[in-house]
């Protein structure tokens, strides 16, 4: 949990949950999985038992979810309004996140109404089910998003479109394949980024072009995060010779 997050499109991260399971190709080099293993090795109890080594020695999620009650109410202590990314070390709608966990986190976001929260999931079906089943209220200060890394998971966008939200967004990161002519109706914001770090899979410019064209067509704000690669700083974040930093204003949703 940190204010001044290094993630380009948020201000702070808040991790009331930790732990996950890989669900699609975009998870293969999950940075959170590797980081959780390092944090466990450093003795951080929150990350104990969340990963184990596979036959090649790579840390893999075990599927255990840790609910960190000690940080649940942290956003209420942050007096200045922040843009807060929820659960950078997990997925709020993981199958082992219980009703009580999701409900507790949801109602802290409601109480901390001066902040804007960003929830990003690869499990939109469970998100829609839980919002419906638990009768979770629509929060004007909550943006809901899905990750889409290639064409195989584009259907996540259709589920997101059906989900009640003040604002919907897509993270096309790590973009590891073409998504085709994607429908962005009802989607306010798109983030595009290539994979970075060891074993990073390259991103082709034509895949970015398709998404950029869709953003223009549907008036979706376009944020180009990075080309990625093993040396992401060197590859930079210029697309068509410029930076693309469009994102919704935190006040955007307050009219909802
Ligand atoms: S859903 Fe997110 S946190 Fe979970 S394994 Fe995939 S990339 Fe990692």
C-alpha cells in the first residue's frame, strides 16, 4: 500500500487483499506473483503461503487469498483526495475472495467518498454476479475496469458493459496479441501497454493502431503507458511521436 504509486495512471495503491491465480495468458509474467514471493522471502507475513515454486523454480500463486484487516480502513486516514488503484497484488473478484471480503472493501470505498477508486479485474463475470447477488450499490467514486491482453479475452468487455458502474475502463496491458475491431461503446478510458521485464513478449504497433482507432471511433480516452520489453525505459512511451496521457478527471463521475 503506497501513496505516490509508480503506476503511471494512478496516485496510490491499496491492497486489502493479496494473492491470486493465473487465469489467462496475460497472467504468465504477473509482476505481483513474483513480488509476493520476494516479499514472503523478506519475512512479510501478509504474503506467506501465497506462492510456491513450480518445477522450474518459478514462483506461482497458490490461490490462497489473504485479507489484510490492518489496512482495510487506510483510505479513510488519507485526507487529501487520491486516485487509488485497489488490489495491485490480487484480483478483488478472485473465486476465493469471500462475500464478506468484497462487501467490506466496497463499503470502505463508499465511506471514503472523497477518493476515486480504480478496480481492475480479469474476472468480470464474478464481478457482475457479486454486485448483483450482494446488492452492492453503484458508487460514484468507483471506476470498474477489465484487463484485455488479446482477442481470446475480448468478451470481458461485453460483461463489463453490462455491469453498473460510474465509469468503465479497459487495460490493454500486457498487450500480447491483436484484439481486432473492438467495440468500446460505453467505455470511457483505455490504457495500452506492452509487457516489461524478463521474458517480456513484444507488442506490435499495428495492435496499438487498432485500439487507437477504436478509441477515436467511440470517443474513448486513450492512454499509452509504454512499449515495454526487457528495457522498458529505453523503449519509452512515445506512440506516433508523442505521449498519450488522456484519462478521466476524478470529478468526471461525480455527476452520476
Ligand atoms: S489476475 Fe492479475 S494479479 Fe491475478 S495472476 Fe493475473 S495478472 Fe496477476
